[in-house]
């Protein structure tokens, strides 16, 4: 609607509210309004276009961020999300970038852990609580011959052969390393050591076990080889004394079941020392090898031949018919053996003449157990030796003079203990690294009037047949603690003192209490003592023995296996005992530098002892070449006559003083090595 002049052109400014309400001079009011309308329209179009562009950028940023989230979900962490600077989604992009960095760090740790697990030499498997496998590393694939995909869904127990199923279990609260056998995809049975740990998590989907397994085939083969060498005489390749007694025990059991008879023949080479002294030890060895060959060639195929000592051999004739003249038959076979042995032996260009004396004991007339048969055959041999070379005697009751003497000795031992006739001497244990004194072994002697100083082998077996061994053992421990107390008062450093334990002591009901009381009474630290137990003692009642040894170990006492290699324990069984030291029997050390088989045994024991984390002590070291051999094997300690005979407590204190003041009595031996 028209307005009065001068006012029409003011309408638009009022409507727009942003344009100036002044008209330019010389411009018609109508033209000015038209211009204003054009400007307003342009501003409106510009504003609309800006908002549309912003919406497009935001849409593109949103799409980029969505794709970035998808990539993160797929584990693609290489590319960072990008957005426009003015799109308004920068904080979201920054948060995603931080998340990407965190995921990259986690992925790096995961990849590192995966590389570690993949490179492990031990097989590693993850199972559900029921033993179902759901993951396996490459080592497990190599061990079992199955791909991980083939193992997934199978129970671990299904890989264990039926014969070993009873001893296999994943659950073990103590987390011990155990042994079993796995059957591979090729059908082979592989012995393994394994341990299983529970995966503790609240997520049921992740619960189960982590199982680690290692192929121990080589260790088992080495153990079998060592056991064979430990049972066979290295020179003659026939059973040694320990194995021969074991075979004799089995023959007696068969004879008892089958109601038949057997005979034990003891053979001893006459004047064997003269052969060694005249022609040398190599000639003596040749004679013993020839003797063994002639024995096996002459005797029936079922006969068992064993080497019992240096020039002593035993023969078991099994399955003899009781209806025949047993005595005449065995005497006839023994005569044939003596005739075969008497043929000259060609050695180093000489003809060496050899003969054997023989003693015979018959089962069951002369004994129904190993001890009685051996004792009586030995008594018959003793009588034959007194007659000169090539003699033969069959046991009869008037040969029991030695047995009577044995009984008299046993009764006098009781008196000897009461009258303080026992003595303790100390055999130093030497550190093979530098010749220093690491400790000593306490050895008991009996100073018997009219007989001189008796060694343990002459009276300890007698004591072990009665409760007297408990008193002897307790006396020795008390004496050692008393000596140790005096050494400490004199500022000596005696090291760790080893004391031998018998089977009967371990079976004593209050043994632990008695040991504790003696140590406490003398104020001796338990760490100063080491108890030595034989393999046979360990395996007598393994479950009870391991409990007692655990208690001793908890007190701080060290534990060692004495005469290692002469018993029948397996290395896997020994792992359950808290043993810290293996002592190689002197019978192996004595010939280690001259016999390949004996050297192999010693090397195996040292290597296996170290692999099990145990110290190794070589007993019976008497020559410098033995010392050099042991040091080359990195054996830890040695003891033997090379370092002097066992000595009284005051002499051991003097020895310690020499070393403390720098004398180092044994160090020249190591300087020459």
C-alpha cells in the first residue's frame, strides 16, 4: 500500500533489520529498495550454502570415523582416522587415535608373546577343565605329529596309551613335574615330562589348564644305558656283584616255586696278584677276560656268571633235578670249569698258567636265601684256598668257624660301644675348582683289642642286623656334633660334614626328634650337616622315606645319595626326593681313566646330576689322572686317598688351619692339573 513520499523506501530496512536506513544521494528510493532486496537474497543464499557444505563435511567425517572404527574392529591399526578441521568431530577422531595407539601397544605385546610361545622348544597346550585341547604351539605339533587344528577338540588323555592312563592326570595341587607317554600321529610312543597349571580366571570360557611337555627320549635312553653299565662288569661284560646277587635272588624264587634245586659256585683265581706283579695289570685283565670266555663256553647255557670282586667269580646253576645226585653233578661241572681255565693263556708273548679254587653251596640244603648261600659258598672257597691251587670244596657245617667268629664279633660290638671303643675319623671333601676344603665325611672305626682298627665293612653289617645300629648311628652323630662344636670354638671353618644313615635309622619312629635334640644340644646349625643315604635305602619305602627326608630338609639338613649308580632307582624317581648331592661310587671312579664304559658312567652321572641341579661328588679318587679326568668333566667335589687317609678330629682341625693360613696342602695337585 503506497505511503507518503519519503517513507516508502524505509519499509525494507525495517523488515530486514540489518541494512542501513539511509539512502545514497542521487539514488532513487525505489532503486535502493531493489538493491537491498538483492543483497538480502544473496546473503540468505550464502548462508544456506555454507550450512549445506558443513553438513557434507560432517557426513564425510562421520563416514571416515565409522570406517576407522571398522578397521580397528578388524585389527587393522596401521591407518589413523582423518577429519576436517572445522567439522566438529575432531575430539572423536582424537579419542579414536588414542584408542588406536593403545591397541597398537597391546597388539605389539601380543605379537611378542606369540613369538615367544611359538619359539619355545617345549610343547605348550591349552585345555578346557575337562582336558579338551583348544590351542597348541608349533612345538606341540612337532612332538605329537598333529597339526593344531587336528588337536583342537581332542582330550589330552586320548593321546596317552592305555597302559599309562592310570598314572596320567592334569590336576596336581603341588604343580609337580611328572612323566607319561604320548602316542604320536605316526603311532610312536614318546616319553615326556609334563606339568599342568590351572588357569585361574572368572571367565568360564577361559578356564582350564596350561600344559607344558618335553620329549625325554634321549634321557631315558641314557638312563637305560647307564643302568646297563651299572649292572655289568666293565672288563668281563658279565653281571657285577650287585646284579649277580639280584639274579641269584630270582633263581632262588624260581627254585622255590618249581620245587627244584640250584647250586652256587664261588671261584677265585689262584695267585692272581703274582700274575699282575709279574706280567702287569694288562696281562691280568687279559686273563680275567679269557677266564670269563672259558666259563661261558663250558657251563650250561642257563648258567649265570658274575664277577663278584677283582679275581672272584660266581656261578649259579639253576633248574637242577632233585632226583639226581646233585652234589656229584655240580662237582663234575666245576671240575670241567677248572680244567678249561687251566689251559695256558697267551699274553704279550708269554704263556700264562692260571688256575681257580672253588667253593660250592647247594640250595636249599646249605641255605635258602642269598645271604646264607653266599656266606656258605664263601666258607667252602676259603677252605679250598687253604689247600692250594685248583682245589674244590663243597660246604658242610664244620666250615662255620667263620660264622662263629662273626657272631662273637657281633656280641663284642655291644661291649665295644659301651666301653667307648668306637672312633670317628674324617675324610676331607675337596672342591675341584681350586683345591679348597669344602667339608668332610665322618667315618666310624672300631678299635678292637687284639684285632686292631676294624673298618665299617667288618662290623656295620653286623650292627644292622639288630637294633644296635640305632645306637651306633646316634653315637656317631653325637660325636660329629661335639667335634664340630670344638672346631667352631677354635675358629676353624670345617665346612659341611656328611654322616651316613642306615635304613633302620630312617625306620626309627622318633628318628627326627632324636636328630633335632642332638643338634640342638650341641648348638650346631643344621646346615653344617649332610646325611648320606644309599639308593637301596631310598627306594625301600619311597613314600615314607620322602616324608622323612622332607622333614630333615625343612630343618636345614643337606641330603646326599651315597654310592650312586650301584642301586636300582630311576632318575625320574629320584626327583621326588629333596636330594642336593649325588656321590659317584668309587667302583666307577677307580677305572674311569682306563675303562671306556666306566668313564661313560661317571660322565653320565656328572651331566645328569648337573641337569637336575645337584652337586656331584666323586668317591675313591686315588690318582692324579683321575683328578684331571674329573676336573675336565666339571665334577664339583672329590674325596679319596689322593688327599690322604681319613683322619681324627684334631688332625682335621690342623688341616683346616693350614688352609686358613694359606698353606693349601692340596693346591699343588691343582697347579699341576
